[in-house]
C-alpha cells in the first residue's frame, strides 16, 4: 500500500492475539500484492489492462470496487476509483485494509486495538481501564504542532483519517478534471466509526473545497470533521467538539 502500518494491541490471550497479529500483517502484504498499481502483475493492474475480469480476481477486488462505487455515489462523484482514466482504487484500499486488520485482532479477543496506516487510524475498545484511545491531529501549517486531539471515549470503535498536502504535496485529484484539486484547503480530518469511509470522505471533501465540503460532511451520519484552509482558518462540523479531548 506504499505506507507504514503500526499496531498497538492490548488484552486477550497472548497466543491467540499473537497469531492474529501475524495473520493481519500477512493480510496487509497480500492486499499490497493484489491492489498495488505499481506492480505490473498485480490483479488490479491486470484488471485495468483488461487481462483479467473481476470474476477472475480474488473476491476482495469485487468487494473493494463495490465500496468505491458506493463512495462515489455518496460523494456525488467527488470520490473516484479512477485516475487519469485508469482503474485505481488506491483511495479506498488503505482504509479498508487497515480497518479489516483491526477487526481481525478484535475477533481474536483483543480488548483494545489501534492500527495506524500512514497516519490514518482505526481504533477499537480501550487501551486500559478508564482510559480511552486518543489521536493527535497534526497542524499542517505548523510542523510539530497539533491542531486537535481526538478521543474515542464512550464509543466502541472510532476512525480518524486526514487528507491534505502537508505530507505528500498536491496528490489529490479533482475527478471532474483529472488534474490536481484546486482548493482552499490544506487538510481535512474526518472522524467516524469506520476507516474505510473516513478515509474516503476525507479525500472527497478535500477535493470539494471548504464551503461545499463542510455542508456535505454535516449531512453524513456519525461523521465529524475538522477543515483547515490555506489562510489558517479552522472550520468544523457541529458535533466535533464532543470527540475532542
């Protein structure tokens, strides 16, 4: 997936959780083999070239493409699984894969799970008694500083995903033009139950620009967001304050 993934796993039977962790890591490597657009012989590359059909690919390919189609529908086309006219579900694969890895550890009996994929995080349970998971959101305009701290207090699962230009430059594409998104935003952080959607919504919202994105994010159930503009203006959804701490 072209990124570093880290795990913080608490509780459960050490042997069962240890085995599940090995399986989760192996699963992430398999996702990279299947979905990498940089591997000429990956299933997604061969599918894009017409050498395979979706039915001939692993079942996960159809699953991810279905999720991508749903993200495109909900975002009214601001999210896309195509790049420069070519099939490229990269924008949804990472969140889906990280979420799936975290769920696998929970199923093995872990009482607290945090999986961080390149800065996008899926959380389950708690790290300890009376202590929630907390995620710092980097300030894109002040390196080393935090713009906010998100808390998972009171919820069994939470995801935090950020899209922006601070780390990778202008890499987000406007699906309408096929070129880099022209926007007043430098970062969008989305908070919700599942990383699959939080990551997708952050990408779509960044491409929209702050005014349209804020109204759209407010319309999504169980979603809160923090938007930072190039002019250092901070905008957020109405319920975000309840998730900070």
